[in-house]
C-alpha cells in the first residue's frame, strides 16, 4: 500500500535563547490551558457568554452591540498598555477555530498574568463572536443572508457597524482578522493548515509603513509555527477586495493581519489548529510588545509560499480496476448538520475520476494489483440498534460486510465503523456523486475496505 498521511508533525528544538522558546513553551503547555468546555466546532452564543461570565476581574467585558436576532456582541479587554490590539473572530458564523483559541488565551492570561509584562505594554481587545446569528445555524452569513466581510463600505449589518465603531473608537494599532478556510485549501501539494496575509489597502498592493509592519509581523508569525507544520502555511490570495473589512481596516490605518485556519490530517474538530492559533496569538502580542517583529526583513514576507490555485481531495484511490476500466477515483466528505446545528455526520462522495496523477489528497492509496468489488449488505434486517451493537463488527467487516439495515433507534450522528441505515444503500456503482463501499482483495483475501469515503485495513 502506498498511503500518504499529512498529519501532525513533531518539532524538536535543542537549546536556544529563552526568548526564542516562547513558541515551544506555548505549544507544549497548550493542553493545560485548553478550555475543555468548548471542544467541538459547533458551539453557540450561550457557550460564549458562559465562558465570558467566568473571566476574572483582570478582564473588562461589555456588550457593544446586538445582532439582527437580538443576541449580544461582546468586547473583552485585558491589559493597560498604550498599544491597542484588536482581534475579532466568527465574522463568519461557522468559522470557529480561533474563537476557541481565544478562550484558551484567556485561561493562559489568567494563569500566567501575561508573558513578558504584556499587561503594561498593550491593551488587548477581543470580539470572540461577531456573528452570533450565523453561529446559531453554523453558517457563514448573518440572519439577513449578508456576508459581513463584504459590508465594510455600506455597513448594512449591525454586526459590521459594531466592528467599524470599535475599531474607530479604539484607534486600534493592530487588528487580527480571524477566519477558517476550506479543509481542501492547498499549498505546495499539502493542506494549507494555516494561511496568513497582510491584506492590501489598494489595487496596486502598495506598501506603506503600516502595511509594512503587518508584513514583518506576518513573517515573524510564520517562523514561529512553520516548524510544527512544515510546508503547510501559505499566503492567502492578496487581491484587493474593496468591500472587505480586512482590506479597509488596513486602509484606515490599523496594521492588519489575516489568519485563516484550514485542515490537518483527520483532525476534523481542528484541535491541533486551535493549538497553533493559541501560539500565534500569544507570540504575536509578545512580538508587538517587545518590538521583535521590527527586526524582520520586509523581503521575508515575499518568501512565504502562496496558497495554490487547486484543491486537495480527502482520498484518492489510484488504478481502480473495476467494471472493465482502470481509473483513479477521488473522494471528498460533506458534513450534514443536526437540527440544532450542534452535531454532524460526514458523508463521502466521489467527486472526480480518471487520470488524477496531478491531483493531491490527504490520503493516497494505490490499488494496482488489487481486485476491487462492492461491499456486501448484511442479510439480516435488524430491529433496532441494540441488535446492531451486539454484532461482531470487526469480524464481519473482515468478511466484506460494509452496510447494515436497522429498522429503529438509528442515530445518524453517532459515529459508526460501517454504513448503517433504515434502508439498503442505493447502489455500489463507481460514478460521480456516489458513495460506494468497496473491498480490495489480493489472492481472494480482503486486505482493505473503503466505507463512506474512508479507507482502512480489513483486519
């Protein structure tokens, strides 16, 4: 089997100066500060309010606005220094990685009282959930269907007006625009686990002192985390978008940096990327407070690789010999939300076929030399999940059973090793849009199974 796994990398550092070890100290200690009350991506406004309510007296919190549906938009501030740093997250309601990292930063600040005397050098402001109505439905846009990040000029949305007013009232020196990007965004053939950008403020992508500072700090941040995810950080596309907040906030004089969280391995809840955001946020304000970013050459920014134009797939199975054809077959996964938008189940589907030699994926399997046949439907229709749970699933999978019918009690949002439904699967054909279960045999022995877009050993 030839399989490529792009996952979490270990990074070992020998003795280096203490100031250079901040990123390592933060990376290693993150688990101690991770807010375990909000582990999954699909949390809501009430979860944010609960976390804010537990903050200590060293934090100042206030309601700064109201969403279309009446949910509060809140500002949390810490420190008393002259440099004003503003971070805002969940402008898009379903982009939640940085919000959870902010919760972890708060716990760190409460425990450590801030590294390197930050409190007297900066005042750090957070808007942890700018779009609570979008978060309620785990969707990008606000209640009225407007993308808040395209509302910087018209200011039609109450959420956009809040962000503009806070930036102006603080006269923010630094702004951090925190987002999630597609899991399938790519850089140099690998996942763009993180993408960074010092956004332009005009069509010519001019560099003034303010944007130059943002570019230097961006390169500094790249250096802080690239060792943890080699080759998996890119520069986000830098076309000027005249309606976007990041571009305009840069234009209004705030040194602005975009951080986009993508994908890594099978960490679908983005816990590792949350950890990297934690490192980025704290090393960023430390560099601002100490002036460390000022030593970075401006030319270093242009040396960061750019996001690729293509996209990754979840899985590519090469050389599938089936139905008289030899094809490469690519799968993606789509998340289907529960009614309360707090849970999901994933469904695989074939999104490309043919000669995929120039494509990339999280996992690549070469099926040359394997006989490929459809998975088998378990012959007995089960009355309920209690009957299913008594089955020896591992041994049945080893015999080629991949799909099971259960009449009642099925919870689609509870992960299963096999396909479980209330009716037989519609088919096992290898066609675009389908989600076939497949068996890979050598000498008549099942070695691998592909179920719901996921490849695994049969035994």
